[in-house]
C-alpha cells in the first residue's frame, strides 16, 4: 500500500517538475474525461431503462419475467407484450428471408461477375446513399409504395418488406467487403481444378467469406430490430398476433412501436411495461451484436 | 483422336494485357514425363506463359492473345473447346499455398466431386492416393477432418499438390511452388516434383537457377516476353548460347 502511495507521490512530483511534464499530464486527464463522456450515455440509458423496467423482465411476480412475454396485453393493456415480442420476431424473420438473399446475391453479382466500372460504381453509390437515408423516409416510402401503390395494405407483409429494404444496403456492402477479402488465389485454385464460376463462387468464395458475411447480416438484423419509424405507417398495430397475410388480420405489433405507444400513454403502469420492453429489446440487440462480434473474430483465424 | 507428339505445344503465342505486350511470338513444346523449368527475371512473362496453358489468363478482362496452345493436338483457344475439361487435364500449383477453408479431406474431395464422383469408397481411395503421391499421407492420415489452413506452410503446399493430383491430370503446372516456403519445406517439394515426373508432365516456373538445375530436364529462358533459349537444362546452364541467358545465370540480371 505504502509502495503505491510513494510511487503516486513520485509521479505527482515529476508532473509538477516542469511545464512540459505538467502539460503531458493535463492531456492525459483531458482524454480520460473525454472517454468518460463518450461511454456514459450507454450506461446512463441502461441504468435509466433498467431502473424502471428491470422487474418486468427479471421479476417473478404475476405478469413479470417469462409471463411478460407470453401473455397478451388484454383489457386495459394490463397484461404482457406477447403481441409485440412475437410481432418483432416475425417481422425480422420475414424481412431477413427477403432482404438477405437479395443483398447477398446482389453483392455476389456485383463483386464476382462484373468488372469495376460504371455499373458497379452506380450500385455502390446507390447502396451507400440508401444506407444513409433516415428510417422515417423508408417508412414513408413503404407506405406510399407498398401499402398504397401496390395495395398491400398495412400489416406484416408491408412492414417486413420495408425492413428488408432497410437491410439491403448494409448487407450488400458488408458482403461485398467479405467477398473482396477472399484471396484471388482461392478462386483460381478452384477454377484450375475445372470448376465452373458458379461452383467456385458457391463452394469456395462464399464459404471463405461466410464469417464476414454473417457479421454483416447480424449487424443489419440488430439495426432493424429496434426501428420504429419504418413500421409506424406500414405494419399497423395489434393486441394479438397476425392471423392473415393481408387485411386487418395481418396487422402486427412490434417492440419498438409498443415502447413508443406505452411511453406516450398517460396511464402510469404502462411506464414500467414500456421500460421492460425497452430493456428486453436492448438485450436482444446486444445479443445479436455479441454473436456478430464472436464470429467476426474467428474470421482472421479461418482465412489463410 | 488428333495426332500429337507432346501433351502441350505452344505455337507462335503472343499475349497482351490491354496494350502491353507480355509474350512475343513464343513457340515451344513440353516433353512428356519430364520437368520443364520456365526461367527468367521478374516480369518476363513466365507466369503469363504458364497461365496461358490452362487459360487462367482468361480471368483478366483485358487479356488478348494470338497464336495457338495445343493440348493433345487440339487448340485450347478454339471456339467450343471446353475450358472446364481442359483444366481437369491440367493441374496447377500456385506460388503461395492456397488451401480452401475446409477440412483436409474436403480439400482433396473438392475436385473429384466437381467432376461427378460421388461414391464414398472411391473418394476415400482418391484422398489416400493423392495424399500419398504428395508425400503428406503419413503426416495427416489421422487428422483428415481438421481444417487445412491449420497445417504448416510446407504441408499446405503439399496439400495443394495433392489437391491438384486428385483429378488425375496428365499435366501439372507449378508457378514458383516453393518460393514462399522455408528451405527445408522447399527441398521436400523439390524432391516431390522430381518424383512426380515419372507419372506427370510438369512445367515449373522458377527464377532460381540452382533450382532449375536440380529439378528440371529441359528449360525455357524468357526475357522481356521473348523466348531466348529452349533446350536441355544442362546445356543452357553450362553453355548459354545467348549473353542475356548468361547474364541471368551468373546473377547479373534477375
């Protein structure tokens, strides 16, 4: 203990020795403060959300814990959030089923089957711009194009397609990066064995790019999981789970939408439910991100 | 069946990448069951010549060629010639080991599977014979399910040789196959190449004169895209006919 104290004193003495030492020390402190400010929002949000919603998700009383996810809201919204939980899962599954193949095969075509030039530049530019478009604009587009123009109406189909549009730029670009990172010589080795281009792409290139590809997919899923704006005009809302693909039976609730609806509701007991939902959603997104992280770390080990 | 003297013959081959002429009017043939070394300083077109033989240059959009490459008497650049069948007949080993990110077994089975072999026993036999030919069997026979990229560099390169042999090609191309390896692994692979020439026609690019001397029977010396000399390796190395060859052998250019 005294050793540490002595070295601290020695350090402080050296700091005050000269102007240059002091400035060096000051800059260190400055950077430390900056990093505290940078990371504090995450912890503040977590604390705020958990302080109100923690027992909704982890408690064991009536309507808490697992019951929170397995009961419908019911009369006066006094029950759980099964409608929103199931709705979000269904929306994500459908959005992924449409968005992931489209973006992966699009990236394969652009990266493996075209040469650099105008076509490729346009696709890359378009998807970069698409990635920067605010989500509310996707919502408005989903409403105007899918709900209105294509007469899909609000519901699970229009909602998940809007989310799929949002996933495309992220997945397309990360897949492209993953494909580019595959050494050319792997493709050549396959072709030199008499493989066709498609066989090479499917069995070798995509396989080698898989860890990078799955990382992009999971990040995109994590991102759209928490989106409210695209769903406001497209998915409708429901106190139950969708039973049909079109019409009012297809309206679907989602966790972000439910958070927004409950928080803006004057009934006091909905605050805890809103924060519980928010905590659950954060945990879901975090889990997806952690999985993406673990896989992306394996990339370097698997490639040559 | 077309008459032919050698598996691979090159007739007046010139190639360009864009406007840049890489090979200039090259004619040579590769004697069966021998090792031919293609020598020359960096950038002389050695690799381009090698890659013209299995049409791997076709991957480069700006690639253009004139002249013929005949495999078993047939021009491989002829319209309608199947490049996939050609590449099944001409195996290739690359400068850097490039195993697929799969298990050792899957690496070997990849080629045969492509060409329609599905029978497990047959595949099993191919894995064993290919690895034995590449002198790798004893080291990996208990680890066939392990990922190939975990092997050492030298082992990876022998795996790549085994992979190339898995579809039983009569001709094997090797593009500086040992230049990325440590001396001990390199020596092993050189020995292996000498061993393999009993059954295969081997064409090996190298910029290492000693290696060409140790391994090859005939040699081609390329300089700035031209074929300067083409003869028995011993003859070229002991009594170079051209001063550029001599300069390369003695290390003045390279």
